[in-house]
């Protein structure tokens, strides 16, 4: 089960994950699996979400949920509104990973 905050729209982590996506990925991976911050900053959002999801044993579909849906949503938002909006779907994925790692912390598997 994925941890959720009390609010559906938690604006501080959302703005952090959209404004500085590599920073949010680095913090989430450092908190959850102990990966060095700099290495976490260099990953793609799909890879970072998969690592956090595997660490906390969260079920899901690798291809559909982490790659296809965010890419399609980014393309649609970019075409309909502005290309500045295309980071929003990936920002939600990273925000979820960031909040999950902040809430749960390290597990016994990250030793």
C-alpha cells in the first residue's frame, strides 16, 4: 500500500519535485535505499520510482505506471497547453516517491 498524505494536493513537495526534480529524486533515493545523493540526481524519474517501489515492496506495473502513462500525459499536456506543463506528470511520480521515503525511511533491506 502506498502511503498518502492527509491532503491530496500537498503543494510544498509537489513544487519541490517539479521545480527541482533531480534534487527530489536524490533525496528520495538517499533516504530510502542509501544511494548517494549525486547518483540519485542522475537517474530518470522512471528508474527512481522503480527503485523506491522495489525497496518498499509496493506493487505496480513497471512499464505502464512508470513510463507509458507519464510520457503520454506529458505529451498531451505539452500539446494542449504549453511545453512548460510537460514536467507535471513526472513531478507527481517523484513527489510520491519523495513522500514515501520521508514517511517510511530506510528499511532493513537498505543496510
